[in-house]
């Protein structure tokens, strides 16, 4: 056979003949490939002048003679095959037993149809590489020191592989022209893929690796960078479907998915094993930034992750972003051990882990440093669409700087489950918690929650916080809550430690301390919330054993609804302060019911307003409280009752202190007990002994006592007289102890705290009270006001009745004093109706202004008869009499003169033309006469 100028030689062995050719151009290559009759062929690319071999046409090999083909160069840097168009292909269509590409760089695409063995050694490919998807019986595809650049026009995948694949020490680079993956593999459920010591760079455009239907996939000691999934299938770095996978000693950087699985998107795969992974800055916009895993019920994937790290996510664009570490969905079991994560900035998303349907998560040793979120759910775990059988188990966790920013919708700092998830969490340490979250842990129903060895040293909430919330709406969906060895301290805005409905709860060996219910807001004003340490809803049971509640400030300690049973055994409650009381019982309020049994417990230095320990407003058989063998020391009721306060007549039936010890308790009134009266006191088994303590028992005032005034308790007056101003009354309780009125410094002076009373008589038709008849009590006693008694002579009753009771409950509100009006001595006094009320007053005349020389005859009336002066006050002169004859003469003279003047004036006018008159003769005479006068 002849091949022009190409050189060849023959190697022989016992049973194999290898034909080798050296080529320098496209024509020599085509001649060999199309015309060779040899079954084993090696083509050496020998372009010593370092010029690329340019290929102008597709190479399509249909030579049935060739079974084994090797294309080999001197080095991948110098031995270059380059199609003049990147879209052209090198196609092998025959049933090759083996194809090798060694030390060659190819610009173009490789396509293998029905090839059994492919070996790419120390070579470079710019283009695509596709294997026939109809043939799943390929024995082996090997890549070693292979470099791949996805240089092509628009395509779905850069490399599409089938069969058994081994990739070592290879590099793969993506391109924006690729819609999906750099490398796509399908094992056809009979083949496997192994990748080691390799490098994938998605160029922020492509998923790095997709694996489908592999009986086994092994990925080790490789790097995956800049992967991106933008088609909705998920998996920024690795996408696996229906395959058993082992991934270890790998590094993932800057991967992203627009949907699920920032790094891994695993679906319906029987098993996943991950070990010693380091990931950074990899995020999914929707679910599972590190891992998204889903399996159907018939698959039930088991996934295992060991000794891995996930660092640095930051997303703000999707409010539904969930699972900053892993989203476990369907019916999947995920086991993680020794996992570390930090700087998980979740933006508007929520949950380091999310769980749905019948999936389960088990974690041993988890550490998270900086975790933020902003949505309904929990920062550590959020579950939804849960089914019976779902579980979450965490054994050993350290969480530092957790920040829940959701303040408009219900949210949790640590865990949020809606239903059907059984939780077991143990050995947890939490530090530097800042949160708008409503709860620390939220549990929906039905579910079981067990928390062991939880230690939290500081929580700085930005809103009112309930630590443990267990919510159920039906007795058939009861929750179970078990809290063992819980230690939580320094909570600045606490609404409650535990709130539960339809739940059975056990708390053992736990400590809750330094918790308050006020908050300094941004305006530097303190606000408080209606809060309680423990709040139970209907049909709940709570057992607290060997636990401590210390230095807690709340409105009320315990609140519970109907059919609840609360037991405290060997507990200590100390240095707690309550706006109302530790235990509040009021059967008229559905939130203040319940049956309590407190045994062998200690209560030290607690305080309340009415009742330092218990306040019983009303009680019946729907509630009961029994204190047995407990110790009460230095407790304080700031208003009444150092220990108990009661206004219910049923208290002795349903509230009992059996064999209890009381030491140095205190209150302004009733250092141990204060009640409405003796009949409303709780039962104290050692009451006779306790009564020896001064001021130990007190009651509301039950009677009024006359303490000062006429000795015979009869007020005797004449009509119009004032009653004496020194008549006092005092209030006394059922123990005949004087009741204070205003001697407590803490009482604010207001109308609500003042005792007002009214004075009236039993016969208002015969007696009238003039003056202010409404008055008040002050400074330990009540004093009758200064009023006048005006009435007909006789005997009457002066009545005192209370209008308000100030700081006390209503008590006996009427008191009477005898009133006697005597006859008026008219020889000494006036007796008249001076007020026009048809009732006469007996009085002496009285004038406020002096009558001077007169006599005071009545009230401000003077008598000036036979006195030199006259007037109201006898201080005015009498008038002088006129002389009538003199007046007549004077009037006659005046008339004569007037008439004479009138006559002369008329004469002058009539004779005005007379020369004498014209000559002013008369005028001159007149003037001359005037001068001489």
C-alpha cells in the first residue's frame, strides 16, 4: 500500500502488529484514516516547524478495518490540529475498540459513535466532545492531564459522556455559549464515573458537572470554580440525578444557581457521600446554597457529609431564599458531621437548613459563625409542607452572632417547624444573638421537641421575645416538649420563657436567669409588654423539676387556661420581680386558671404587687394551688401580702400551704397573707404558729370604729350649730388591726387612691345639713367635715357611707352616730328661718360691721332708733329743714326785675330811631354809671 510521502514503520509482537505513521498536513492525515487496512493504527503528528495542521473539512471515519486508533503528538504545545472553523468535527463512526489522543491539541469537536475505549492523555481540546447516547455499553473513557476549553457556537453541553469514565489531573473551562454543563455524564444505570485531581471553571456561565444514572460516581481532590446554573435545573457546580455519588477532598469557589443548589443539586439519587469539602462564596437564589437534595418516596436518598466547610454567602434579591447550607426535600435522609460555616448573610431569605415532606436531617457537631436572615422561619432550621416521619436531630452546635431581621411576620432565631417534625437538639452553645424574631424556637403541631444542654449567655432582642413557643389547636394534635439542662441568661426584652397550647411539657435541671420585660427603644424610652414566664393554653401539662428561675422581671410568673396541670418539684425561684404576682388565679379570666402542685421548692427574695407569690382574685373547682413542704424566705408584696393575696371566699378550699416554712417575708400589710377577710384566706396548715409573727396576716378593712368625739357618741346641738370638728373614725381589719390609709410612700396620690365618704341624716325632711357633706379619709383616720345642722328639735341618726374605697376592696360602707337637736332658748337667741328652707335656726344677732352708736338687732341688722345718727350702720347725719317765707320773697323780687328788664328791652327796640337812643346817650349814661360803681 502507498501513502504518498508520509513515513511509517511496523512494530511487531507475538500476536499484535502496530502500524505507525507520521503526518504533517491534512492530506496525509486523511489518506491514512480513510485508506488504511490495518486494525491497529498510530498516527504521529510530526510538525517540526511548529506550524499547526489546519483541517478544512470534517473528518468522518467509517473505516471498518481500523479497530484501534492512536493520534499522538510530540507535545500538546507543538502538536496542534486546528479546524479552520470551530464548529467542524472529528467523527468516529466505526465500532472502534480503542481511540487514543496523546500530546495533541485539537481545535474543533470530537464525536464518538459506538466507541468502546477512549483515552485522552496530556491533550487539549477546544470545542465540544460528544459520545453516542444510544450506546451505553462503552467500556472505558479515560482522561489524564486533559485540558478542555468550551469553545463553540451555541450548545447545550460542552462534553457529553456515556459509559465508564475516569478523569485525572484534568482542567475544564466553560463558555457563555454553553446553555447548561461543561461536562454532562449519563451512566445508563450500568456505568460509573471517577474524577480526581481535576479543575473545573464555569466562567460564571455554566454548570461544571452533571451526572445522570451512574451506578457510582467518585469525585475527589478537585476544584470547582465560578460555576453557574441559569436554566432552572439547579446545581451551580455539580448536578446529580439518580446516581450513587462519592465526593471528597474537593474545593468549591464562587458558584451560583438561579434556583436551587448553589454547589450541589442532588435528586432521586440512592446515596450521596461527601467528605472534606471546602466551599466559599457559593449561593443559591432560592434553596440550598451548599446543597439542595430531593428524593421521591420510592427512592429515599441517604446523604452523608463529613468534615466540610461552607463560607460566605450573600444574597438580597430573593425573598424566598431558603437553606443557606442545605435544603432537604421530599423523602431524604441527610447526615452531617463536623460541619463549619461562617458569614452566611441571607438577605431576605431564611434558614441555614430547610426541610420538607418526610425528610430528616441529623447533624453531629455544627459550627456557624455569623448567620442572618429576614423572613418567616428559623435561622437554623425552617420546615414547611412537612409529613409524618420528618425529623431534625442536632448533636453539638456552636452558633455565634445570629441575627434575625424579620420584624413584621412571625419568625424564630433558631428553629421553626410548622408540623409533623420531631426535633432532638443537644449540646448547643449560642452567643451574640441579636434579633427581631418573635421566638427562639417555634414548634407547630403535631410534633415532638427535645432540647438537651442548651447554653445561651446573651440575647439582645429588638422586640418582645418568647423563648419556646409550642402551638397546637387541637387535643388530638398535642405537642410534646422536653427541655433538659437548659441554661439561658441575660435576655433584655422577654415576653415569656415558654408559651404552649395543647402540649405536654417537661423541664428538667434547667436555669433561666437575668431576664427582663422592658426595652430601651431608639427614642430612649422604656416600653414594656404584657408578659409571663410561663403561659399555657388549654389542655396542657407542665412538669418542672430541679430547675432555677432567678432574677426575672415579668408581669406575671405563671398563666394558664382551663384543664392545665402544672407541677414544680425541687425548684428554686429567687430574686424575681412581678408587676402582679408569681401565680395569678382568677376563674373569671380564662388565662388565669389551672391546677398547680408545688413540692419541696424554694422561693427567695421575690416580689409582687398584691401577693409576692400568689394572687387569688377568684377561684373555684376549675383551679387549685397546693404548696407542699416548700420554703418562703424574704419575699415581698409591695402593696399587700408578702406571700398570698386573696379576694375569693373559696381560697381555703382550693389554695393550700401544707407544711411550709416562712422566714422574714414582708409587706406593708400582711407579711405572709392578705385577704378580703378571714373567710377568704388560703389554707395554712401551721396558721396558729404563723399568727405569732407580728403583721403576718391581714385583711381588707371590715369595720369602722369611732375613736374620738363625745364620750356618749351622741352629737348634741341646737338648730344652726356646727358639729364638733374633732370627731374621728378609723378602719380596722378582721383581726382588729388598724388599717392604714395613706402611709405608704409608693402610693401615688390620685382620686383612684383616696377614700371618699358622704354624710347624711336619716330624716331629711326635718334636718338639713349645710356645708360640704362629701369628704375623704387621710393620714390613718376619717374626720367628719365642718357642717351646720339645721332642723326641728328631736333625735336623729347621722350616717357616714363610703363612696370610694381607695386602695382597698369594698368593705362595710355605713356607720351611724346619734344626733340630738335641742329646743332653742328664745329668751337668749333668735329663732327664725333665715335660709328659707322651712326650718328655723337658733342663733344670736351678729353684725359683721360695727353698728357705731346703734344696737345689733339681727344678722347684719342695726337698730338706730333714738340715736343722733341714722343709716344701715347708724353712721349717717340727718337732713336740715328749709325757710319757706324767705323763699317766697326772693322769688317775687326776681320776677319784678325780670319783668322790668323785658319792658326796657322792648322800649329800646321800639324807639331805636330816636336821636337820643341813636346818640348812645343811654349807653353813655350806662357806661358812666358802670365806671362810677
